[in-house]
């Protein structure tokens, strides 16, 4: 999907946001609300502690995340770190949003889903899935790479592994057929 953004000038404007959704496991509202003060390059950490959610009449309101235990601290992967370092050049406002629309406003999740994400899916020749489903890809890849269910739950911001187990339990410890 990321490769499809390079071929389209409209998608290219949202490339970093798309990359973040595909590789972080963050909810779209968490990614939209992410501010520079939430990144600690010296410790190689990303703090997901709030979201910029849709309020009444489409207004945006800052809310704490759905995670019961508060914010989560994730280690930056090399691809996310490189992308963020590129975006950080010249950014001096710690309270400034990391990802904005091309006009500098907060990303509207509905417009993004309908105008950008649908276009991305079509360019990548995959059936439409909501941007939120990028979280499922992150979870699946983490499990395939050996992450435990509690680790995946933490990445996704779930308070325990129950939902992860119900959704992805079929991927864990698949038995091999015996050889006779």
C-alpha cells in the first residue's frame, strides 16, 4: 500500500500518515492527535496518550485514549523514526500536530477515509477496508514475528489480551501435522 502513494500526488500528501497507520497500530484518532511532544527521539519512544476525536457537530476534542491503564509508550521502529525525523525538521512547536491535512488543519477522519484511503485501496488493488483495519495488520505481523498476546494488546492499547486472543487466537501456535 505504501508503494501506491508514490504514484499519486494526492496520496503522496498523506504518505507519512498512511505509513504511520500501517506500522504503528495506533487508532486513527490517536494518530491524528499525535503531537511533537509525544515523541522522544533521545529515548527512541513514542507516547500515545490522547486522541483528537470527533465531537458534536464535527468539532474536534482532545480525549484520553481508550486504554484503561493510561498512555502507552512504544519503541520507535526504524521506518517510523526515519519518517518522523524527516517531518521534524524545522518543527519547533511541541504542541503542534505531527500529521495535518495539506492545508495545515487536523486531518478529518471521515474525509480521509472517503477521499484518500479509498483511493489508496483502489491504487493498491485491494478491497476497501477502513483505515482502522490497519491495526489488524500490525497485530497480525507482530504475532507472526513472535510477539505474545499481551505484547500485541499493549501495542494496540487494549487493557488485556482477551480481545486480542478472541480476534487473533487462531494464529497462535498452529500445530504442525505429524510426519509418519
